[in-house]
């Protein structure tokens, strides 16, 4: 997690307004990871004028207008991603490199959405992928992924405070 914090601090340099977009489905086991991170951060985000949390579920593109309206200079998307790693593993992903990764349940590819936000709002985007253990329909989130989601939310809040947002 220390490397993730350093990478995030580097990526978020100069952030004036930061948005977090939690993506996934609570109907498919560990695909809920991004939503969990967002839900863990929601109460804390209310303490900041320049940090906003959005829950995009399976159609995150529906929130691009809200993200633009908020004036986000930077966006972090959190989602389950099959990275062929150990369940619960976390990786910072550049949107330009998401072509080979499998994101679980979106009606529009994340690359299309991140390109749109970059062009229309000048918003810099990074993605945090969480390796799922299982994606079975109507299954609960695995403890290892829930623990990763909690750890990421704590780390992200520390980053937000360090950026004085």
C-alpha cells in the first residue's frame, strides 16, 4: 500500500478538485469492490469541499456530467479488475493501459469514459484495480476483497488530507 500511496501522490500533484468514482455491481460477489471503497469514503468526503465521491455502479458513464459539473481536475476510478494476481491485490492502472485488463460489469468501456472526461473537462484520470476472488451471481463479497477495499479507502482519505483538499 505504501507504493500505491506514493504513486497516487505523484499522479494527483496539482489536484484542485478530486473525484472518486466507485464502479461495480453488488450482485456479483467481489465486483462490489469499487462501490465498497466509495461507501467507506462517503462520510469522510462530506468534510471536504474539494473532494467528492460518486457511486457509478454498472453505468459509471451516467455520472460524467456530475463529475464535470463538480469541476474535477483529477478523477480516481476504483473497480474490480482481473489482473491475474492474488485476490485482494491492488494496482494503480493508467487509463491508456486498460485494454488488456478485464473489468467486470460495465455498459461502456472505462477507456471511452476516461477519454471523454479528459477531452471535455481536462480531467486527469487514474484507475485503482482490485483483483476479485469470485464474481458469482448473488454471492457475498469475499473477506480478502472487503479488507482491501477498507484499506484502500483509508489510504485514499490520507492522500486527500495530504493534498489539503
